[in-house]
């Protein structure tokens, strides 16, 4: 078994990552923001100060400093993104530099697959913790070593009533070509022949692009558009999204400062194609 369960607890070497105002603007338009969100999409609008979308940390230092290099060998074509969480310890500045350190926090044996969980912390030059990213990946064909199966069962289940808030966005057909400029150049999202090798009739949208659309909906519906009120987001990727589809984010307030959510996708002209694409969603806010 090429994966090494003893890698749990290992860390990456710290790496420095920086971003500029332009990077934050590019990410914002990459997840669908535009003329109605000038505070996130412009830096020179009269009486509007630029701010950064709360899900921006998922692209800072993309592809650098991951502890995944410690877990052993596997076929990257058999890896899919499972879950993603972002915890903000303060709003993200328009430009900055952080030191990223990643840790393997779990490796679970699912029988025919493995799940590997990692956590990355971002620390400013003065030692202040800015944000924490936590994610898990599902690697087909890498289970079966007799290890712990890991956490199971439902999480962040919506109550059986109508959503308190619902926001929909149509994803432009070419959105992936913008989002990829923030770091993830995987041809699965742009090259039809590569997507066909993965079993898709057409390239699929980046999961983290869908995540960014979802974060925008939560920010505006539950935080009044103020990133300082947005504390934590988590969710599980349940199904791929195809550019050109409509996303619908449904939200249920379940406690003071807490809401659960789901994101669904459907063809614009065919609601019968609707399916949940992000589930187990949780937002903590003020």
C-alpha cells in the first residue's frame, strides 16, 4: 500500500506566500462577482474601499507548501477534493504576505479508497494567525490497510422546513477560464479531451469556484456583505458542476451566529436536473 499512515502529524516546511490587490480582484471575478459588488471587484471606485472575499484563502499560495508530499505515492488522477473549510481569524487584507505551514491531520481507510485530511495555517509577519484552511481528499484505490475508517454519519443537516434564505446565480459558460487564473490550471476544467478521460462529456467547473460562489451568497444573505462578520465556512463536495448551470444556495439559521446550507446545481432550462453539489455546509458568523 503506497500511502503511509505514519505520515499523520507530519508537517510541511514553512513557505511564504504573498498576494496583491490585483490577485484579490481576479479571484472575485473568478467566482462571479461583478458590478453589484464593487467593493470586491474594484480598487478605484469613488467612496468605496476594496475588500477581500472571505473564501480567498483557498487560492493563496496555490500548490505550494502542502504536507500531501509526505503521505506516499498515489495516482493523482484518482484523487478528488472531498471537503473544504476556511476559518478566518480576522478579515483578509487587500495585500499581504503570510507564512503557510501544512499538517497531515488524518488518514482514513475506506476500504477501496483512502481519505487524507490536512490543515494549513497562515501567519502574518508579526506572528498573528490570519486564517486556517482544512481540507480532505478522497483517493480511489488506496484503502485496505486495516486503518481507522474515520468520522462517519450526517453532519450539518438542514431542518425539515423551507430555507430561510435562497440565492441563485447562473455560472457563465466560460467561468472556469477566469477562475483558473487564480492558480488551479487543471485541464479537467478547460480541456474537453482531458475531461473525457475523466468520464465527463464536457469540462467541469472547479469545485472551489462553486465554493466561492457559495461563500458570496452566504456573505450577502447572512453577513450583510461585511467580511468582518464572516467567521467560518465548511462543506463537502457532493457532485460536479458544469459551467452554464444555475447554482442555488439554500440557508437555514439554526442558532445565533450559525447557519447550515446546501448548494444545488441545475440546467437553467431544466429544473429536473437539480442535484446537491455541496452538502454538510456550515457557516459561523456574527
